[in-house]
C-alpha cells in the first residue's frame, strides 16, 4: 500500500473545493461523474465518502503508492466500451486514466483490526489524482514551466509555445507572464529593487536568455528542476546528508540540520529559511556535487564528472562560483540574491533521460549506505497533539512555516512539556488560589486547565472592564467573582458581573496573579507615548492598581504581560516605559502624579521588597503558533517561595523549551468550507450586505483615496484595473468596504511584483496598505482587536473562531453563540497566547515552593536550549536608546513583523561608535 503499517499516522484528509476553483495540494473538486452518481453513490469515490479514505494509485509493478511520479496510466483497450471519464470531475480524459484504490482513515474504523484496500476501483484523471494524494496540480506549476520557454534556442518554436501558453492561461497567469517578458526585454515597469537584483544575477551569465525564477527555494528543489522527473529533491537531500555525515559537517542550527531532523522522522523536506546565509548555501552545493561525483558510488572505476553547479551571486563581479570540474555531464546554474539572502533557480534546462539515470544510480547507492538508511519515507504528523506528535525545529528564528495538515499540531503542549520534565503535579488536596486582572479572554485560565486540571486550582476572581470579554468569561470560565473594574480590588470589592451585585473581595491567600495591563500608553501608534509621564492617562490605571495589589496581598507568583513597545526609548527622555515599570518614580509636580500619590513616589516593580524579579521577550511562534507576536513577560517570585533563584530558574526552563512545538502554517488553522461555522459566518455577512444594498459599499475616506492613488502611481496601474476583485464571483466578499476591495487589488499587485506565494498570502484589511500588513511565509500578521485577515488562498476573511484558534484556544469547547464575528476577533486580538502564558505558568509550577499538601517536582534534567534570538536587553542600553530615538528604523523596531529591526539599530550603534572613536582620535 505504501504506508508503514497500521501504526503509521494517516496523511492529512483531503478537502473539497467547488467546481471552477483551482484545487491546491490536498484539495479535490466537490463533484462526481454521472456514472458514480447514478450507480456507485455509496462507493469510496462518492462525494459523501471520499474524505473518509486515504487514496493510493497503482504503479507499474501492480503495487500502490502515494507518489504521483510512480503511478502509471491505465490505457483503454480495443474491447472496452462506454464513456471514458474521470470518476471525480466527469470530464472526458482522452484515453488515459489512472487506477486508484482506498483504505479507511483511522477515525472512521468501527471494528479495530488491520486495514486493507477497499475492493472498489476508481478511474481518475491525472489532475484529480494528484489532488487525492495531496500534491500540487499542474496549473500551479504553469508559471515556472512557461519561464523555461525563454531559454529555448529555437526562437520560432518558443514564440509558438508562448502564444499557446497565453491562450491557455488565466488572467493572473497571463499578467505574470507578460510582466516577466517585458522585464526580460527591458521595456516594462518591473523595476522593483528585487527585480533589479535578479537582473544583476542574470547579467553574470553569458546566456542572454537566462531568466531567474521569482520563487526562492532550497538547493535540492532547485537542482531537482533540472533532473526531474527521474530524480526528486528528497533523493538529493538524502545523498547530501550521507556525504555531510561522512565528513562530520551537519552543524546544529543550520538548514542542513533541520533537513536531517525532518527526514529522520519521516517528515517532508523543509522549506529553505527566509534568509539563507551564502556560506550554508555553498556548503549544501559543495556536498551535493561531491556525493554525485564520488566514484565510490559508481559501481565501477570512473573519473567522469557527472554534475557541475555554477552559482551566480548578485553584486559579485568576480564571476561564477563553480562546484565540480569541466567538462561535466550535467551543468546546473543557480542564482543567489545577496540582499534577500535567497537562492533562486534559472528557468529551463533539463537533463536527458540517460544523464539523469546515471546520476540517479549514484544517489541510490549513497542512500543505500548505512547512513542513508536513517532517513525513512515521509509520513504525515498526526493531529492528536500528544507528546509523541511534537518535533524539534532546528532554530527559533522566523522562517517559512511548513504546513502540517489541517489542525493545530501543538495542542498537546502541556502534556508534552510535563512529560519531558518528568513532572509530577498534584494540587487536589489544596488547590491553588488563582486570580487575574485585565487578561481579556482569560488565556491564563485555559492554560491552568491544561496544566493542572479544573480540580487543581480555584479561580477566585477576575477583573475586566470590557463588556465583551466579561460575557465570554461568564459563559466559558469557572470564576467565583468577576469584577467590572480593577480598581474594585483595592477598594475591597465592587460590582460583580457574575452575581449582579456588589461583592467583597475574597480574603484567601493568593498563590498566582496574572495581569495584562493595557498597552495603549506604550504603543508606537499612540501619539501620547512621547509625554514625559505617559502613565497619567486613564489606560495606565491598571498597572498602578496591580502594583498596589502585589504590595498588599503578596502573591507567591506574579506574571505580567505587555507588548514589545515597552522597550521603545522615548526621544524626549532617552528612557523606555520598561525602565519606568522596573525603576520608575513619580514626577516632581503633583499634577503629573497618579491620583492619591505624592511627588517622587517609587512605582517601579524592583522597589517591591520580598520578591525576586526577571523578565524576558517571548514569541508565540516559539510555542506552537504560526505568528510572531513578541510579548514582554515579567515574573516575580516571593522570597519564601523561591525568590530570585526561582525567577531565574523559570526563564532557564522557558529557554530550554522554546521552539519545541510544531506550529504548522496559517492554512492549517483555516476551517474547511463545509464547516457549519463557515456557513453561518457567510450567511451573517450576506445579511449585513443585504441591509445596505441600496447604499452600496462604504466609500473610502479622502486620505485613503489619496494613499491608494499614490500606490497605484508607484505600481503604474490605472484606477479601474481590478486584477483580483475583477475576476471574483459576485457576492464573494459581501461585507467588504470600498477600501477593502481596492486594497485587495493593490496587495495582489504587490504580491505579483514581489513574487509572493499566494497559497499562503494573508493580508490584514484593517491596516492601511502603506503598512504592508501582509505575509506569505505561512505565519499570520499580528492579530489585533480590529484585525480583518484575508486569505488569498481561500478567498475569504478569517473567522473570529479561527483567530482564537491561532491564539491556542480550544475552539471546540468554547461557547461563542452570543458573540458577533467582530467580538470574537476582538477577543483573539486582546488575548495572550495560551501556550505562551501556559509555558510561563508551567515553569513556575515546577519551580516554586507551593507549601505543604501540594506536590510539584521534576524527575528529569532540562534539555539543551535551542539557538536563541538577539538579546532584547541590548535595547535598554543608553547607547542604543540614543540611536533609536533618532533612528529611521524606530517604527520598525516596534513592528511585530520586522525581525531585522533590532539588527538594523545595532548596526547604527556600531556605526555611531566607530564615528565617535574616529572623531576623538583627531587633533
């Protein structure tokens, strides 16, 4: 069958798409032929049953496989009568179809036992068959195949094929092709900095027809373009790893080490890093050429050079970097963009069958070695979320996310972490007293449920001023009191939303306090952030009240969370909000002081006696979620519970466990079209649109229109061009405003110019186009309370429930019926990430002394930490603060999506220091 026994995990289930929609990997058209509909409706290939099975195709040897390159066509014989149509799409498919069989997915097995192939035989076309097996359709490769025509030596032949390709292409593909041909001819507007750099690489080659493909990729996929279909990228990767291990060159933290990790676990070949250092690229190329040309794998004495790779680097006038001697049987040229730190393949150039077979034999010989046997065939990761499902990425830097199939594959984070520590937790006899303040949808509550269960803690009270989160908490969380204002805490009680009357604050000892004070005073979007004392505005009240609570009630563990903007220096004071929070004092004038306090009063958390304190910057993508979302977490531990030593230990645990959960890609969190929640949202949007049908779409503001006009001029397009929305069916986005519609077209045009991957392109329609709030790397843009995330792959806005899922909430157990879509999105954007705050609480649970009658211990040592990010503490130094205060990249420093901002600031610091040193040396 092609799977490693019944113990192996099933591949991701197929998804249905409507007719007229281009199916992507793992998607099949929701249709069936007339023959199936009339005679075999209940068969596995029928629409009702198709997703319950895993599908395999017959090979030349009579076996079955999930590899589309190995399936062989079934040709109709002379004696076979009747219509010759695909059982899925019903289209006539000439004389070639493919035989498919199926076996039940594990979740649909009623009687346990070994699985066998269903006797039903389906006849499926090539395109639909690739969808059944989760592979890309041919049309997805159309663009790159057409680029290869530019390298055709016969001009008339190339022109004929290009004209034919233009006739077959859709609107998007036609625009892509025309733009690329105009750039090649030097007559188009495609003059973006990235295209200019690509053009610089192309000029390094003698061949004028050389065209660099827009898509960045790894060495193995780039080389496989020339050697396909007889040699695949995985085959090249395995042989390279054999050579690397023979030389001891698989270094930790590199792309090659992540390839080894994935292939050893039977997973798919990972995508290349978003920024791939040239040294690592050259190492992969060198090892690949060495193993292919290694005579030890030839089977006979041979000094013939089979493979030579020439690497052209932008802005490098020294010529091509060659790997392998001349003459070589196959020569492959690759391009490297120095500014983007990305590798690209050149279009065209295919090895002959005979040459590919010779290279393939050496690769097979390398893979057959004892080292090569350590890399089994790929298998999909199961979605149960248990500890066994988690895998370790090589590094924690933001790289292209890899889709792992539908579902959140890190949902078993609590079991996984506790199992790795060998932790034993028992608070049943004396449950922990747990309180929260301004924590929105109560992510800390959900994290505690995962860690110790509902019987291990008591949620004594919460405080939330917003009505929407209060309704959510009352319907979903077991809280004793829910106060409507954090100031009620220090007044001994207040109006309780749960009981509807004034309730006194419980006097029980507090074990854990988690607070998320508002970020408004510290956000870069807030113009008041440059005031001398930003804490005089109302949004700063929660911080002062939380500090008062800590001083008076002395919780064992305090966890405070806020945005990375705490680290942004104030140009008027050369200090940061973080500096005030840790060591701040009231100003000298009474008018600028917080109500009821005196000038010069100490407010910094470090001034609170009896506590150890430590803080750090945590990223959600390090904890199993496909979004950056950097957040500051401040931890305080009471001295008699562990003090400073325990606080330091908590961050040692966090450092050791960061990056150890599979996050998948944003598409894994998008619900299928047939989900009831998607249908309900679509119906709600249509009802909203119907009410305002006479008025039409809400028009743009004058500022937005002016901004769009400027962007269209930059792109060189007219106001009436609609490359994306113009081809969408009526009513596809019923509640969109005119701003959203125009912005979708602009984002689409930017994506075309920049060669972005539209299969993963997500844009936030709530942001202005000038902020470039879109990503195509599988990670989602930062979730805010007003986010309107649009998926170009699914042609719709992400639902509020999907946004909550992206924050780690257990969406299948939430009661959200009384919340509108906007309210659900607000809940997600205002919340902490559940596994992130959960990791902080887990570190505290296994570190702090919780008193008699409570069991909390670990039996295993910490694993070695994965490579860390840049140290955020560098941003607090005076030298850096001075540079940031006048730096042009200060806005980027606070942008959750700009991970290069810290490095850019430090580069300016080094430059300023060098200038100062040079000036001081002059007479």
